[in-house]
C-alpha cells in the first residue's frame, strides 16, 4: 500500500502557469529512502492544454532539475477543473523509482501542447512557504532553470518502502566433479558440517532420502545467494 512521504498542502496564495515553453518544478528531499510511485498536485486549467506530463528528475549542485526523467506519468489536462477552485490531481509515475534519503529531487511539470490561452495553473505559496527541503523552480524555453526559494508549490509525493532481498550464505567454488547420491546411513557416507572458516566430515546421524554432495572440490568459499 502506498504511503505519503514529502508534501506541502496548505497556504496556497497564487498559481503559476505551465505550457509548451514554460516548465515549472518543485524540488523536495526525502527523509526516508523509498520508491516513489505517484504525485498529487493542486491544479486547474484555462482552455484545453492537452496532455500534462509530470516527471521526477535528479538535481544538480545548484538545486536545479537535471538529466533525464527518472520516472514519469501523464494526465489529461483537459479534464482538470476549469478555473478556480483547483483540484488535487494524482499522476501515476509508471514503474516508479527508488529515491535515496537526504537527496534532493524535482517534480517537473510540462504541457507540451499548451499555450498562453490553453495552459495549466499549479497552486503555490509565495507569502509564507514553510517546506524547507525544496522550492519552486522555473524554466522558460532554452533558458536555464531558476530557483525561487520564497515559493513552494502544493504537492504530495507517494510511494512504497524499498524491499531488500535477504542474503543467504551458500557454498561456491570450482569442483572438479559433482555427483548427487542418497545417503545410505551405513557409516560409509559422510556429510559436510561446520562453519565457513573450516570443514569437518561427519557421518550422517539420521535416516531418510536426504542427498549430499559427493566429489572432489578443489576450492570452497562463502558467497551470497
């Protein structure tokens, strides 16, 4: 189940438009590593802006969005509420992306087919913003990104905990030959027991169809499965 991580959801005082040559972004810094799966943004439209694209990007040393999209999603901008009040719209970000803790990322919003009469407005706070781990970013045409540290957009970013696989110790090496045989438990067969730092060979102590490795290994080491 998805959980909300970083967010700023109250105090919106104004809105900034997004269309073909004007991109807007909000940077954020997760306090917990997780896989981001969607974002919710406070938006409304004027005219028919068409498809709205939302992506997650890394940031550079100046805190600006940089590089290719880490993950992205789209929504139909023509179905947003026309004019105020704005609505919270959730955009699913494809397969998502694993975010690192204490690393700044950017939510980038674009409307490639929009113009000044057909655009999306993103609500934000320019009076007393209190999201300290990011800020508004703006890009117009071929110009560089500009930071506005006195403005924060309304946003929520949702995701899932990152599940890591458990490591198991296994025998690895380069045996010259292997043969799997049933233990007859008659004292003639022996099974490997012990720790990774040393091996001893003991006779089996119980019956059953268990199988043990037989052969002539030339080396053993301990790896992870």
